[in-house]
C-alpha cells in the first residue's frame, strides 16, 4: 500500500488520520492541514480507497494453518503456567510426576515385563536330561498382497527360469530376458495392433475392386492375369468348403478351415465366398474349446483375419487367445516344471511358430496383455533361433522368423536371414507353399530381397495348382501377395476404388 508523505507539523500521515491514531489535538491539526491543501486531500482520498479495497480481500487458510494455531495455543499455555500460576502448584505437579514415574519403574522391574514384549520367543526341549533352550528368530515381515493372477505370473516366470537353467538353453534365456526388459509404452502396445486391424479391414474393402487389384500387380511387374487365377482358386475353395461343411463338418480339418478362410479373405469375399467364410468361421469357433497348441494357433490365425474384416468373432478370439498365452507360460498348470510347452518343443512345425508370432502381434488389439504377448513372441523367436543353431538352417525356419518376428529382430539379423533365403527358389519348394507364402509375405516393400522376390513370384504364377485344399489356399495367397500380404499398401488406391 502506498503511504502518503508526512506532515511537517504533526508528523502524522493520512493513514493515521483514517485509523484515528494520535491525540485529539494532533488529529484536529491534521484535518485542518488536509482542508487547506488540495494535494493532501487527494492523498487522503486515495488512502481511503486502498483501505476499502483491502477490506474486501479474502484468503483461504492453508493446510498448515491449523497446526500453527495449535502451536500458538501450546506456547501461550506454557507461558501462562510459567509466569502466572503459583510456584507451589508447579512444585506439587513435579513431585507427583516424579513419584508416579518411580512407582512405574519399580513395578516393571519386579514383573520383568520385557520378557513378554521385548525378548524373543523361546522353545525348550530336553535331550538326555539336559534342558536345551533355543531362541526363535523374530518373524519376517509379511509380504505385500498380490492378486492371484499376479502370483501365477510370477510363479510361471520362476518355473521358466528354472527350466531354462536346467536345460542350459542360452537362446531362450536371452529371449526371456529381452522380453522382460522391454519398456514399451503400454498405449503403443495396443495402438499399433489396433491400427493393423483397422488397415486390414480397409485393405479388404479395397480388394473388392478388380481395378485396385490389377494396379497393385502391375506396379510391381506382375501380370494382371494372375488375379484371374487367384479368383478362380478362391471360387473353387469356397464351393468345396460349402459342400463339405453341409455334408459332414467333422471331415473338414482345422487347417483346411483356417487356410480356406484366409484364401477367401485374400482374394476378396464377394457373393458366395462370403457365405462360405461365415460357415467356416462358425465351425472353427465351435471347435475352439477343444483345440490346443499348434491347432489352436492355426484356428486363431484364420479367425483373427475374419475378425479384422467383419468385427466378428472378436470375443471368441480374445478368450482363446488369452488361453494360448496361458499355455505358453503354463499359467495355472505349472507346465514348465515338467518340461517345455508344446509350442516350444520339437514337434511343432516352423511355419506354425511363424503364424504364432504374427497372431501374438495383433492380439493386444483385443484387450490381451501386450507385455505378456511380447514376452511370448520373444520365447518363440528364441525357439526358432535354437533350431538354426542346431543345424536346422532350413527355408521354413528362416521364413518363419521373417514372417512372424521381423520387427523384433535387429536389422542386421533380418537382412542376413533375407540374404540366406536366396539359396532357395520359391518355385522349387513346391508343394510346400506355406513356406513360400511366409517367404513372400515376410519380405515387405523396402526390405532386403523384396525386388528379387517379385521376380520369383512371376515364375511362381505358371506353377500348376496343387490338389490339397491347404496347399491350394497357400498357393492362392502366394499369388495374391502384392494386394493381400502387406497391410496398408492399397490405401493410395482408395480414390481409384471410389471412382470405379
């Protein structure tokens, strides 16, 4: 607050006059001076305005206000007792307190209360007439409470570490450590798979237009006539699956259902293909509770493709996708105490491990724990690396690594695998078109070996159509690589699809 200048005679200020601080004569003299001097009258008016504004100020007490007020009261109480109470009363209080303390001390000494509260518990035993007394250690503090799910997860990690140390598996030990050391943003673990699902749906909508498919083939030097072959194979698969499911659904294998669905989605589900796709999806969902290991991976791979384009059956895929994770980690079953789970054993095909990697990459979009999916993918990738080290440097192992785990590997490792794959020509791997499909789809645009793979696909287009349904479906997916294998590559052609 600005204060006015002093008066020469009285030595008072305008605020003193306002608060009536001074004798009656001094205040009268100051009022007379203000009445004679307009400048002082203005200063007094300003002072009055400032004081009135300050009266309207309000402030909330801080949390420490109550504590400080209590400290003031205690200090006042001590001051009052020390200066105003009779000294005889003070001495009486001191004497009474000292007597009470002495009585308490002697009672505690006589009763030996420390043996009840302070001394450790004793356990007495007699051996051969000799009294042996042992002091038990104080109890350990209780561990923090954890949920049953978290307890199962921690126990599973302990079992996995113990098993891998027993087997001296360096690759899987390194894979487990890499999976647990990841510090990705939890939101990114969900956003990226969800974006992949959305892009898959958009790509499928664009694949319905022939001009979009032709352009995707021509841009990479593949004949547009290849699409006619893909469409013919897809129609044949749709007719065969519809007839067999109507006659006897039990005769159709899980792999035939799953790969048939994927071939129909890759070619575009129009007309009767859509009915066949829904029939296959219903049959796979019905069988899901009885499937485990490799068959569960195969079935979920087909159903996840359908869920991405149609939004159904998301609930079934999420439920049994979580069960697949439980099988990998042995949650609730303590599988790792007896040995490795089936997916990390020797009986599962490398192509299935590749499918499992791509499946676990997308499952977080359905609400499944992204961190556990990442750890599981690292373990499966570690198993493929183990196979390479054991001499199984085969094209199916290398193709599975690129197809399911390319973004999880260092760039130099992925490049070396792509370079090594040049030893095998896709046309000569027939009829193992599952491996060829993973080779073609694992080498995306911009990766090492992509241009070479495009040349190989042109040679593949003249191969005869396989007889088995799974091989036919995989062969169709190989030919449709350029518009079905790379998520998001058809988006630049969206305007072309709208115009057509």
